[in-house]
C-alpha cells in the first residue's frame, strides 16, 4: 500500500456487494486498523463448503502494518472469521464486554484463547493506535453492546457506523443509540462516513422493539398450552422479552439448542439478561409440567435442518413433543434464501396441530429488523453530515439506494463511492479518490480446514452432483499394448435403469478405441484416456442427455 | 379401486402438500376422469433432476377405467406432465382453445401430437363421460381461457375450481369470472368442492389487474430511454398491457426469449392478444432505433440463469445491450425460492446503470397474483356452499388456512378433508369418508428420460457433491492373493491441498488391510472392499472432517 506519511486509505476485504464476511480497513501513514472479521454462509452453488471468510492474503503480506482488530458487535458476519484471522495475524482485538464474551467462546473452540490478546472497550473508551485517535459511540442493533467507531486523524475524521437502527424505545434503555454524541461527532466534522446499507431499500423507520414485546406478551397470555418461541440466540432483547412474558404468565422456561444455551449463558453471566431465579428448567422437565405453565426458547428460526425447531417439528427432539394446541412463534423473519426451509417447518408444525405464528418480516408483529430502514439511514447521514460517503454492508442495489438517500440529505453528487471489496479509496489533502485496488477474494472453509477447495474442485463437485460419474477400468498388457480382459465399468450417481445396455456399448467403444490407437501406434496413456473420454461422453450424451464425469483408469501389467 | 356401482371417489396424484404437478381424479362407478397433469421444478436437494411429474402407476394399472383428461388452464404446473402421461395412457384431452394451443406446442416437441386426441371445449360445453355430466364455468386467473369444472353425478355434484381469483376489472373482460353461473351451480347444490389454496394465507382481496396496467403505462410514460419488461410469457393480460403502453408511448416492441416468442405467437394466432400491425420488431433492430422509441418484452422474471433477462443483465445477450438510463421492470413477483436469483439480476442491472423497478409481491405495483386471496376464496366458498370441502393446490399451511376460511363461511366442522396425494375420499349415500389410500409418489425426469433416478442415485449425488470421491485401484495377484504393485489413488471433488500425505497414508492403510485379510484367509473381494472402505473412511474423516465416497477397485490378475 501507500507508504506516504499522512496518507489515509480505506478499503474492504469483505462486506461490499454481499451480505456477510464484513471486514473493513482504515490505513493511516503506516498503520492499518481492521474493523470486524465476519463469515458468510455459502449458497447452494458452493457444494460442500461450510463457511466463507475474507481472504486476508494482503494483510499477511503487510503484517508489520496491521496494528489491531476492532469489532463493532458480536454477530457471526462480524466475528465468525476471527479465529482464522488470529491464527495468521496475532494482533490485539478490541471489543465491548458482550462482544468479547462471544469471541472468547469462539477462540476456546479453536483452542487459541490463551495466546490471543483481547482488550475490553466501551463506548467512552479512547485508543491511540499509530497516528489515529479512536473513539466510539453507542448504537442500537439486534444484539447488545454495539459500537460505531470514530477515527480521528490529522488528515480528517472517519466514522464507521457498525450495524445500527434508531429505536427510541428499545427493550433495554442501555442499548439506546447515543444521538447526542453522534451530533457532536457530526458537528466536529466528518470527512468520510462508512454506513451500513442492509435495509436501504425499505421506506420508513424501523419499528420499535417495543411492538414485538407487546405482541409476545399477548401471545403468551392467549396461549392455553405450551409456548415455543424461536429467535436468534444473540438477540438478547428478544430473549429478555420472552423471559418477561414467561414471568407475567407464570411459566417456567426451557432453552433448547446449543447456541441458545451458550449465548444466553454468556448474557446472564455478563449482566445483559435478567432471568428470575428458578425460572429456567431442564428440557427433560418439560413433559412433567402442566402445559400452560411452560415455555420453550429455541434455535432454528431460519429453518436450519439440524436446529432445535426443525427437530421439534418432525418429532425428533428427544423428550420434548409439540402437541395439538401448543403455540409456536417465529420471532425472527426469514433471511432471504431461507424461506423454503422455514415454510417446511411451519407446515410440519401445523400438521402436529400447533397454532403457528409466522410471517415475512414484521408482518406477524413478532419481529423487527435490527437494521435501520431508509429514514434511520437518513438520520445517521444527517447527524454525521460527511463530506464523503461509502455505503457498506450490502449488495449492490442496497449500496445504490443508500447513495440516493445520502444525496437526498445533502451529500454532494460524486462524493459517494460505491466500491468493491479490494477497491481502495485514498484521501490526500481532504480529497478522496478511488483509482487502485488490492487483490482480494473468498476463502473457503471445507471440513474445518482453510483454503483446501478451489474453483476446480467445486466444478468437479457440480458435475458429480448433477450427472454422477462413470469409471472404466482397463487392464492392458505392457508387452502387446492390448486389453487383457473386458473393460470394467462402474457408475455412481448416474442413472439406474437400463444401464446394462449402456455398459455394453461403453465397453465396446473403449475396446475399439484402444485397438485403434494401438494400430496407429499412438497408445500413450494420455492420448488413450482422452480418446476414451471423448467417445464415451458423446455416446452417453446422445443416449441420455447427461454428462457424467468419465474417468478411465488404465492399468498396465 | 372400488368397483361398486354409483360409488364416487376423489383423489389426487399431485398438488396436495406441494405447489406443482397438479393432478386430480374423479371416479364414478367405473369411470375415472383426470383433471390436469402438471409438472413441478425440483428444489436444490434433487441434484441433477430436471423435472418432477405425477407418478401415474395407479392409472396405468387401471387404464381401462381412465376415460379422459380435462385441463383447467395452460400453466406448466397443470400441463407440464401431459406428454409423459399420454405416452402411457392415450386418452382424449379436453381443454379450451388457448390451453390446447399450449398443449399442442408441448406434444409437438415430444413428437406425439399426431397420435393424440385433443378436444376443444369452452365454458358452455357439456360432456357426458360414463355416468357423469360435465359442465364448466369461466374463472379469472393469470392466463387466458381458464375453467372451473362441474361433475354432475347421481350421487351428487362435485366442483373443481381450477386456479382462480375474482377480478371485476380484468384487462380483458372476456376473462371475467362468471359469477352468475357459479351462483346457479351453488343453488343447484354442491356436494363437494375442490378449491385452490395458493393464497389462503393472505388477507383481503387480490388487487385488480387494472392497477398493474396503470403502473405499467405510467412507467412507460416516464421512461426516456428503452423500457425492458419481464413477465411470465403466459400472462397474456400483462402482455396486452405492455402492448397498450407501447402503443400509447409510440414505441416498437421486441420479444426476447423462446417461450415469450412462442406463447405470444399462439396468443396472437388464436385471437387472445391484439398487437397493432408493425409494432413488433426483431431484436437485431433494437440498436438501430432511438432508445425512447423501443420496448422489450422478455422472459426471465424469476431469475432463471439462462433466460433473456439474466443474459441481458450480464451483457450476454447478443445484439442487445442495457445502457444507463434504460428502465427495467419486473412485472412478476418472485416465486418462493427464486428470490436470490432475482436479486442477483437486479444488482447486475443497477450496475449497468438501469433504473430497475422491482419488489416482492405487488409492492412495486407491477404485479398482482393470479391466485385469489382469503376474501376471494371465501367468495367462492359462499357461492358454491358445498357440504364437503377439499382444499387443493397448496402446501399444508395453505390447506390448513383454507379450511379455517371454509368453516368461517359455514362449512361444517369435520366436513373439510385435508388429504395427501393418494388419499381417497369416498362418497356413499352423500356421506364422505377418507379411509383408504392408493400408492403415489414422484416421478423424476432426468436428462429427458422418465424414471431413471431413484433415491439411491440421489443419495450418491449428494455425497459426491459435498465431499467428492476417492478411488483406490488395487492390482492383486490371483495366485498369491497379494498386491502386485502400490495401490493407485485417484480423487475427484475432494480437497486439493496436502493430498500427497493423505494419499501415502491411504495407500499404506490399503496395503495393510489386504495383507491382514490374506493372513486370515479372508481375502474375498467383498470383505476386502468393505474393510478398505472402513479403514480409509475413518482415517479421512479424522484428518479432514470430510466423508468422500470411497470406491475400491480390485483387479485380479
């Protein structure tokens, strides 16, 4: 990167033109401070891939410059890549108490907690890293203890919002955005704002969490039998609302699902969640209790097939049954792409006779987004009144709409940068320009290991998944160059009917190819393999319209 | 099935607890009349499958009873299985003019048009098939020429609604539901109603097509450059609205995408669509024209990766470019499951600088559903006032909500049957009961051929898609039962890094297993393969957390 003194640069290794794996960088003089290090879940096209994390090759090359990782909040798309990052770059990690609690769980799992340097900060902390003075401001989101960040540099001030919405009546007043501090920051002058764009397409203000609390309570009141509520474990405000509703209706509460148990544990331990003594019960106690006296809080609101709710919906959660008259509440909207998995579970729950409360977005009243809608975003832009603007955390259309919002509240046309991961915005003499880029990409995690899978392997998996594979084993005499016996054909994942005729023809074609090549004295293995593949591929496609992978295996004796 | 005289039975081979492959049956005495024969598109779990159609084994077994196929309308989920059905059961097909036009295209493609018996009907036709008098009534939907069906039998009258909504101001008045006729049918008495349930979860009435027409026109008026509108080719009302808007704004119109060209062709030929002379132009003429004087109507509103709109959005449609300032309209909501593909295209279009009008459901004003909402469904139930009710055409939660709607307008509790494909409702002495079922399932089309793929193959494909495959080739001496050379290990779709060490260990384990078994005199091939698989699977899983398919190939010399 630039080695100029006082040069200020901003770029992202993830989070632009995508939802997930957020990772942003502020570089001043020769110091790089990273913001967040998230993961992202693969779509169906990435066969077999477990997780995607940012490609940090650039940071590893410039490891002497990387000073710190600051984490805005504890969602997976902001912390999920941290263990992999720290294994390569062991820099101090700055985060608030709750966020650190979640990071610690992760580092423990990866067995690197002891060697990691974790530094607790809060919204009034001040850090000095290289030539940057770094301070923070509280923002409201759907997880406790969230921060926005201010980087004060001699070249100007940069603000990163973190994920946020404005909620004037949050479940927990401690979580209210510090609008006064934001106003001060704006007054002092913001050269560049990075603000999240998730809901830039949605008009209006985000509804308040209060609305959800009221609906949850009403549903608990109305329910005559068990209430089962599913939400994101990290949404501690929502969990608190459930605890409150359980208390008001005199119900005991059981937690189902590993992440629910873990995250609620952290939240209680750190004082972010208040649960009355004796309210929590073990899952195995549920069946012994009167159905009207018990509630269940569980994972699986996104339809994850192995999570608690999916197992409950098919009667596969040992010791806990959903029975006719039970109430099941989805207190989280489906993330795009998860709709079908969710509705499958809703169907199964109705089959069991449950009363199911569900619906897209906030239509059921049981969920509000943690991300600000258009008016929230405009309020942030208005408070900060930045000269330059980079919309972050979103797919292109969200970034695009966020730019329009910025221009509507006074950011000058041409001063918004819609950039890609890797594009660098350089600021010199308070003029911002985007002219250069660093190389970035995706790092795939497959089977617990990093970077074992490239495009090549994924292409093979795709072919195998659609059309399967045909192996042809040939035993060839070294001396005479001819087949010692009939070729042997094995298929996996191909078609099952009428394969015997295909097999005969495949064997005939193979034998023919071997003999032809022998006659032409071209019986090198590679030529032979290539010819066999070609003739079989053609034959199979003509007769089945399928393109299985063809693997000839030649054995020379 | 029952052989009793005057016995009346109803069942489905598809369409219940699913969206797609609709196929219903009415059996009276010894005559079976089928209603619709649709297809369904596979979800991601059905790797490599092209299409799903109803399993008609039961009909083939009872082919002497099957008298006719009546088709309510021309959507794929009602006609897509017809060619496969007719190849096994060549019965007459009854449908309206437009529906027959679409069926004919299909039969031509499958080269069975000539031997098929197609009978044109209209809403005033009367058929007598076996002991059933069959008449029809006009319904509004999102394709022209749709019917509901009345089966008059001595045992009572059965009504099948087809797909419908009520629209008092449709684009084409010919398509208005015949409410008067419905009222008469209801007055005469309906023993059992089968009514579609797609939108049973949505409150209110479906908005009118008129609303869309107004929005389309306004967008055409406002657009300064090219307008590109994508919708379902079969939605001829929508196409007519686009033609009208193009005429009003003095634009020529180009059609992109095979199904758009074909279906619009059929609609014009049969008089369902009126296009002014000289309005249609060839795609290659687009670039020669002033951008403000041209509009494009194309396929791909569901984000289909190979359709016209997807190709336009990535600059891969030869001869046609989307340029900054062009307007792109999605005049169809994304079907659940297609959201991500659609938003990917929206993103790409914004990148090209287009003004994109999109949004879920009817929020953009450019789309209304063809399926009645709750109030439409209640109106149908009220008009027909059936004694018994079977909600059809929907997933379980839709059927469930439709039952609640039926009960809210007077269908007695216990008189609604929520059944599965294959469940038979028998009516004797005007009493309906569901006690028996016939065997049904899915038939998969893979590579143009029917039924070549079973669960077994799909399981293999799944494993291959996630973890790939490892083949170990062993050459064993027949005489001594020992390995002649080092085992040879080949992998596909597995991991790419550090495979050499794994390979060494796999070879070592294999050799060890072969030698052990030889010492124990248990060197039968099956035992050997099983042992090799087991030891390698364990080793690979421990070291990579992956479970590739292990295929040992033994060659005895």
